[in-house]
């Protein structure tokens, strides 16, 4: 694979990116100025896989460098780095054809993820196979994940709009890609866009494209993501963060399938399947006036809920082994394995970052752990010393798994069955605590004496050693 070019006059920025790419075994070449990079290119050097450039540099600017590269290599992904005070310049860069912009100061993981996305786009543009090879598998044996797999199977027969909900890092884009890959649109493009990662000034152009001269810096017509995904699937990640004015435009597209490029006068017809995802509670955002209710109903045709990793701890061993093998293959080193004690410890952790956090951990261990057998002592301190998930979370996880099971096996009866089971346990334990005295049990639970009597009869608990009210009175 061709190298990533880094162009920045700030030596510390170059050093950070060089160390990050080196750790990930991604080849790179660094330049202290746009002039150096262009000299390398003019000397017959091969075009990079991805260009990462600062905007403000002595001599030629990053915008000038972007223009040259876009003229010579129109499909080359260019990432523009900029300080927050340069946002206006970043807007011009984005509208001039930049793949993405990276605000300074940036998070290293964010930068790496962005570069990886750009590499994937570059490989796709060049025709390199990247669908199966670069797309991680969805693994899971937990009942909650089996229900997700069943949903993917059902959705493969449909072109309905899908809303995927789940916590950050739980793998929502993987599910979206799986839905696309198993659908009749599999031979068409899958285009993903994180609506929360792009400034609102740029998002409209990014989604719908723009005409030449539509605004300052629009030197050429540019396709938006809707056009790029024509006939295939458009994945709108973090849809809950979409600005209100863009929500209105998206609603129009979903309503009649037509849209306009920015600065355009001729309507374009789109035939894409929309898959949206969010980690937020969209119903709550609708209630707060932050998300359009009509758009919510347009998106919420079929909903797939992706469970968090703590809801399926039984999947941690298989995922951990997979990620260790994957990291070893990527780095070209011998694979490592977890000891039983280490796996048991991992299964007890909460993993607030979900599957992504577990994958990053396995990559870190592949690089940093000295031995081939990974013990608890090899884990990073924050995980090695982390307290296990509390029993309170355990019963909630078990409840969530039972809900998922019943949704698949007994739809229509889930609420009634679980409510009865919950009330039966609640009242039985309260009665056991009070020695069968109903009035005291009702007081302990915070319900009325008539309510507990009625519930005992409805749930068939009359023969469970319950004392009547006279016995309760005499006991006092």
C-alpha cells in the first residue's frame, strides 16, 4: 500500500502522527512544508494513499496544496488539519474537495480512525477489494445478538428504512454494513457519513453536493453522499446530532425522494436505502424539541437495538480471541492468547466503550504485552484494577437478555409475562422477609394493603404461607 503523506510545519504534530502510524504499521512520509511535498511529487514521486495537511504553513498554504492534488488526483482523500480559529478556511477546504477536516488539538485515536477511513475510501476508489477484507465480522453467541442476526436476515429481503440504536462502540456501522451486504443492493455502493463529525456549515454540501460557484471556494461541481450511494445504501451515523435545518432537508428527501445540490436548480432523484444510527434516545430528543417528530417516524420504520457488551458478557471470550488474532495478522507477529484467569477478569468488566474498547485493548496487548500468554497483570492499570460489574448490573443484564429472548419467541406477551414474574418475585421475597404478614410486606414494598391482597390472588400466591390480616395483627 502507498504511504500516507503528512504535511505540517509543526514538528510536534508530525512526530505524533508518525508515531501513531508507525505503531499501526501504516507507511508514511512527512514534509515540513507544502513546497517540499510538491517537490517530491514533481520529482516523479508516486502519489500518496492519503494526504494529511495543515492549512497555515510558511510558503504555500494547505489550501493551495489541496488544489494541486485535486487537479492531479481528483479521487485522492485529503484530510485538512486546522486550529478552531481557522474554521472558515476549513469550510473552504471542505467545499473545495477535502475528504475530512481534523481540528487541532486532536485526539490521537480520532486522527487514526479518520486516516483509516480515508485509506478505506482510497482503496475503494482504486478498485481494491475492501468490502470483505477490511470489514470486521459481527461475532456473538448471546441471545441478544442472535436476535440481531435474525433481524439482519429479515431486513435482507426488504429495502425499508432502518434505525439502529445502541451505545457508542457497540458496532452499529457493522450491522449497517451487514444489512447492505446481505441485501439485493450488495453490488451497489455503501456510503457512510458521521453527521456529528462534520460542522453544520459543511454538512449540507457533504450530503447533497454543490454546484460550481455555489459559494466561495466551490471551484467545481461536487457530488454529495446521496449521489455517491445511488442505488445502494447511505448510512447516517449519529443522526440524533443532525442540525435542525438539515433535519428538514432530509425529511423532504425521505418524503418524495428528490433533493437539490447546494446552489442547484434542477431536482435530483435518489434511489438509496437509508440506514440511520444513534446512541441517543431519539424519543427524548423529540420531547425536548431537538429532533423533528415527523423525521423520527420516517426513520423509525424498522428498529434494531444493538446490545452493549456488558449485556452479553458471554461473548467477550470469542470476541477477545478474534481481536487478538486479527491484531497479530495485521502486525505480522505471532498471535497471543488469554489465560483463563484473564478471560474471567475481562468478563467481569463493564467495558463502557463496548466492543471498540475491547478491540483496542487486544491491539494494545498484542503490541505491549511481553509474553504470549496474557495474564491479568498484563492488562493496563485502569482495567487491571477495575472493580467487577456489580450484581445490580448483572440482574439488569439478565433481564435484558430475557426480554430479547421473549421478543423473538413470544412477541405480544413479553410485558405481561415479565411483569407477572417480577411481581411474583417481589411479593414472595417481601412476604418471606415479614414472615408472611401481608400488611408489613405491603408497607415494606410501598404499596397498599388492598393491592398486595389482590396481587396475591391474581398471581396464585394464596398457598404460599401467607398470613391473613388477623394473624398479622396478633403478631404485632
